[in-house]
C-alpha cells in the first residue's frame, strides 16, 4: 500500500513538475511573441514615418512659389504715355508722379494718397536726402509702398554740364536712395525734361526707364491754388488714356492731390501702379 501511495506521490510530483515547466515555457513563448510583435510594430511605424517624411519632402519640392504679377504696361519712349502691353490690360489709366521730392510736402502728399490706396512715383533730388531729416522723409515714402524715382542730385539742365557731371548727377542720387531704401530706383526723370546722350547711356547701364510727362501745371502762376490746379488737372484736353501726370512737392499740390486722385477715379481712370510698368534688365 505504501508502495502504491509512494508511486502516486511521485507521479503527482512529476505531473506538477511538468505543469510548472510547461507554464514557464509558455510564458517564454508569449514573451517572445510579444517582443517580436513590438519589434514589428516599431519597424512598421518607422517605415510609415519615413514614408510620410518622403511624401512631405516631395510635396514641398512640388510647391510652386507664388508668381509675381507680370508687367502690364510700358512707357512710350517718345511720348511718355503709359501704354498697355497687351489687349487684356486696361488702357484707361493715369500715372501720378511728383518731382522735387522730398522737400516740404511729399510725406503729406503720400499719406493722402495712401489713404485711398493710390499709387505714385516720387522723383527724388539727391540734395534733399543728404540730411538725416531728408533721409527719414525718403524712408517714410518708401515704407508706405511708393516707388522712388531719380530726379538728379542738384536739378541741373543736363545739356548744360559735362558728360562726366551728368553721370555723377544721376549715379550719386541712385546711391543715396539705395543707402536709405536698399533698392536702386527704376525710373528717371531729367530736370526740365531735357535728356542727353549720356543720360540715355546711364539708363541703359543701370537698367532704368527714362520718362518725361504728358502734362502738368502746378509750376504755373495761374494754377498755384488748390481749386485752380484741381480743375485744370481733371479737365485739360491732355487728359487721355495713359496720361503721365507731372506734379511737384508744393503746398498747393498737397492741398489739391486728394481731389485730383479721386477726380481721376470718378472719371473712370485706373491709377497706374508703377510696379506693373515694364523694366529693362539691370546688371547688378
């Protein structure tokens, strides 16, 4: 009987030992499976992330930078009229320009134009931007988004000075403007409308557009009041499509400028944006 009980006990111990061994093996197997599964998940996640990175990189490569608006107009070299480049561009435009800036009133003129989002070119004389005050005025004009043109350093009649002096008159003003704005001017207007062979040469070298005007009146004694100037600027026979309006940094022009700009708009004119005027290539 004792032998039987002993056998049963040994058998039970063997069975229990087997069960424990089996459980340990199962646990190891499950741990291995979990480890393999986790590793697979990590590999899959890494692959997915790599794929996403490649996709984002590809999408970035395919992004096309926003295209700048193409030129719509050009300045007629013979008449200074603002002409559309193609049939899609509105021909009924007028360009506002202000010479002898920034003397006394240019910043106020600019602020008034800015209030109605009216673009313009301010043609600068270098002699006005040699002082800190003049530089600050120029910076204000530029920061408001207006185009800055070159009107020579001291406002001479170019035909009365030497070719070397002509070159200096233009290039010195370009450099002064660049020092303040970080951008060289794209437009040039010769004092008194007198261009020369040398000024044409400098325009070609600097990649600038030379322009005169189609009409202007604010230097004439009869139009040195706000009312008279507004009336003639809006009702002259010279107001036609592509008109290039000459005005100056003057008290009466400052007083009339808003009425002139709004009057042109009321007559159906679009005020031409100088940034849409075609420029020649410039060699930096």
